[in-house]
C-alpha cells in the first residue's frame, strides 16, 4: 500500500490501542466514539475513491486486508462501548 489515504488509515489503526488506554485513564469513553467516527470517515473517503478489486493480486489482497482491519477495529471499539454492530447493511 502506498496511497496516502491507505497509509493514513493504517496509521489510524495503529493508534487504536493508545486511544483505548487514554480513554480508560481519563474516564473519557467519548474519545473512542470520536476515534471510530474519524476512522469510518477516512475509510469511507478511501473506499469511494479507490477500487478494491484490482488486477494486481498483491495490491488487491492488501486492500482487502486493510478493509478487514478497519472492520475489526470498529467492531472492537463498539464492543468496548457496549454497542453491537450489524452483520450486514
């Protein structure tokens, strides 16, 4: 992955643990909600601008893995907040 949006999403994903730790330490669960909203917004912009299923197998697999990581991070964050996620839309 080399697209600036993809790298921004990867960087956001890497911050998840820190956001959770800070939210717990400061008794500020809203920080998790704000983080998830920002992550979802960044992903939405990228998903609308890029094609996921490209001919390059390595790029396709990396993009699918990035999308899966975003999905799991959102699920984990929502679970921490006590909110369930729909299985499909």
